[in-house]
């Protein structure tokens, strides 16, 4: 506590105003402080004194609040009195320390959960009393009692600002926060941006992260029916502006929104290329509206998450999940993914089996692992981390036999024979353990890196939910097609920095075809292939590490048919050839990887421009935007060498001359003008 604050610990009382005050309990009985020091003269302009006058009781409150902040505490309004205590107008008011009084004991209610929060009240006796008087003419308020003795420590200046009374969010700041919330950034990022805007040090805004979260929560407490109507209006407005935007919804018997799903035109195009493996994440909820949220996401050719669709459901029943699955397939023209990863929800599992019978359904490993602390931490204690490491080792095995043997040993070692979670995991092992899934394409979405990437992507529009209609806007921002295109172009430019490690023709060829993400995965296998030996056997080759004398992988290769396969199933699992297959190709004097094993979904140019034109809208403005993307790709490819640039310059000059000979329509000119204004 500062010396100045210490010098202010005084008590004044006006003997002409003998009304009692009790701050030690919550009753209305009052008692005057036992010890008072009388003084009618002010000692400091900022310290209250007996006889001090204020035009209104609010101005007295502001003055006392400023004094309290200087001392290291805050105040609150305690009680008021009317003339003779019979409501003939307000004549007396008390302001007290925020720690005055005692918290009454709450009656326990077994049916209602109790919040075990410690009260800050400690019967502090500091107070200011003001009384209304007309002694000097117009009505005014005069200080008739003041005590500044505290029975608790006062706060330092850098601490007192965190008291609730001094944490305020101005209207301008509220509008700014709501604007940030629509963009989907986190509350921590909002705080940091506002600190930079206001040029204040970190932590010195007049409000905290908790205050911002409470503000956002208050805006969520709106009429659910009105919110759902706004959401439907928002979707219909988007549909009017973009005919390729798709949404479906159902209403209940009371004509209230029951379920709604939507997808964007760009998402549908992405799904056509990258919809072979999909994660359907149903582990989130819009808590303000108590609605389960489902999000369909995948991985594009650059290893980045891409959004396919979103659904809000009334409940998590078989009927709701079946409707959601049908709506999603409707958006995607009936095309189901090869593989879909979900949480361990039996209703969802049954719905997918019925609506996507050909699709391989698997449980998403990171959704399972997220439950481990609550399942096993208390059971295993200090051995929890040891068990978790062993679980991951078994999870990543290639052989089913090795997994089965290792699982039994793990259960015995950790004494988990009767643990129900272990029993459930084992009974569903074919749906999550990699030894059982390696023959199915998962696009690498089972790796820790990809799981974090997908979670971060989803959090972009979950971190600052406000209203339902705003939530649709947040999703649109998160999956904006132009942003994704820009990210891909950046990755393409990085191709010129790709470092070749083996010098093999297969490596240099693959570097020109695959995206940097996919090429890095293939390059790892090419480097490892040099450490393997291949032996010709009946119906193929046996490939094993040069230090091994037994075991190995069986590889089948037919150069005439252009077919190669390995018993490790890595290509089927990830779309990237394994080191065993690459070793056989190298031994057989194959200098380029067959096109079949450089999948379109991992290539730098995922779809030929001609196909994009066929799939694009016939709308002229959309075709112009598409052409701009083609020109951007032309520049990227042409800049890779002088020869390419010379050819491109010559051909574009010829093409430009021919184009200028064609007539111009008035409507097209208007479309071009509109597009230029939007760029």
C-alpha cells in the first residue's frame, strides 16, 4: 500500500446526523462506528470530508469511487433512506467498501448444483454517508459521515484496476469486439489487436479476456426462435447472390427450425477433387442454442484442411444423422467418399452404414485420444504417460498379428483386464487401429500434425460464436475460396526451392508433378528405398532392409500392365508409393513413376482447366474470375525458366491479337467493369 493511501485511513462523522450504519451483517439495523475523529475542514481536495457538497448523489458516488481507486479498493451502493423512513423521497445514501458486510449462508438444495465460490466480503467498516439538504437554497447532497478504516489489505495501483468496478467496456469497444467476433478470431487475439490499436501495454486495457467472453455470451442469450429465422433469412440471401450455394433444412410440427445444413459452391468443387477421404466432426456444439454442430472437412493437395459442409441439428439421434448424411450427399450430387472418419457415436455409425453403404467408416483417432485423460488418468496414475506411449506404438503397427499380441501384453502389464474403456476400444479396434485400416485411403488425416491442423481450421469459426446468422458469416470467412487459392499459389512458388536428395530421375520427375506437401512424403520414401534390397521371387519381389536376413514385404510389379502393389498397402492408405515399391521400380530401370501412382489429388494442378470450365457456372462474371485463375497459373509456370517465358510471351501475343479482333458486347463490358471494381 502506498504512503499516500496510508495517510488517508481516517474517520469523520457529523454529530448533527446521528443515523446508524452496520456493515458487519446483511440486516437493515445500523450502528455508528465506535471511534470517530471529527473534522469539518478538508485536508486534501481528493479526500472526502464532513460538509463536502455535491449537486447530485451520483456525482458524490463518482468522487468517492475515484478516491477509492486511489486508495486501492472499490465501492458499492449499500442502502438508501427516505424522510422519516417512510418513502417521502430519498434523503440519505450510503456508499461502502466492496468488501463490506458478510455473505449470508445459502440454503442447500440437493436438486440444484451449488457454485462453491469464496466471497470477498469481510465486514469492512469503511463507508461514506451523504444526506440531502436544502439549507443553502437548491437541494444538494452533503457528506455527513466518512470512515476509511479497512480490515483488509488495500491493493496496489497495478492490481486495483482488475476489480470489477473499474473494468468497463465502452460502446465503441463493444462494437469493435462484435466486429472481431464475426471474423472468427479468438478472444486472446481480439485483446492483443485492441492493445495495439490503443497503444497500451499488454494487460492494460480497462477490461480483461473474461469480460470479453462474458460480453459475447450476453449477446448469445437471445430468442432462439428469432435467431433461427435470421439464420434462414441469411441462407436465402446468400442463395440469391450465389445460385451455387446449397442449403437444406427441416421444420418441426410447431414450424420451428429443426435441422439445417449448407455448403458453398467452392466447397462442392473442392469435394469433387478431394472428397475421397472426409472427417465428419460432430464433437462441437453451439452452446448458446444447445445445438449439435457437424462439420465435414478434408485435406487438399497441399495438405491443408478444406471445408465441405456444415450442419446444425436438434439432437444426436439416428433420424437426425440420417437426414444430415442425405443432405450432404445431395449437395455433392450423390458422390460418397471412399472413407469417412467420425467420433465413436453409434447412432452416427448406423446412419452412415445405411446412407453410405460402400464407404469405409472409421473412428477418428484424435477424437478418441482426447478422452484418454478422463478415462485412464486416475486409473493409471504415474504410469499414464507410459501407457499412452505404448498405445501409440501399437496403434501405428503395420501387422494385425503384432497388434493383437502387443495389446494382450499391454493389458496384462498395466492391469486393465476389466477396464470397460479398454474393452470397448478392443471390441472396436477394426474401426480405429491402423493395422486394420491400411488398405483404405485416409489421406494422412490420422497423423498428429493433420489432426492439429484440422482442429485449428475448425476453431477459426468456433472461437467467437455470436449469433447464428453471424456464425454462417464466420464459416464463410474461414473457407473463403480466394484465400485458399492464394495459399496454394504461395506453395506453388515454393517449388523452385525444392531440394533434391537422391539425384534419381524418379525424384526430379516427381518434383515437377506433385505439390511440395506430397513430394516431401514421396521423397522420404525415396531416401529410405536406398537402404533396401530386393530379391526376385515367385509372383514378384521380396524387399527388406539391408540389415535384415528374414522377413520383408512382398511387391508385385508388371511393367507391361504398369501395375505395382506392396503388401504394406501404403499407396492404398496414403496415395504415396512406399519405399518397397520404389526400390523395385529402381531395380527394374524405371526412371519415372507411372502416372497411375502420381494421383491427381496430390498433383500441383489438380484439375485440367478444360474441366474447370465445364464445371464452372455459365455466368459470364464467374467465367472471367476462372480465367483470371488460369492466367495466374500461366504466369507461375512461365516464370520457371527463360525458355518457358519466351514461349508464353510469343503465344500470348498471338492470342491477344486474335482476341482483339472479336466483337465486344455491352453486357460483357458491364460485367468486366463490375469485376474490376471488386478486385
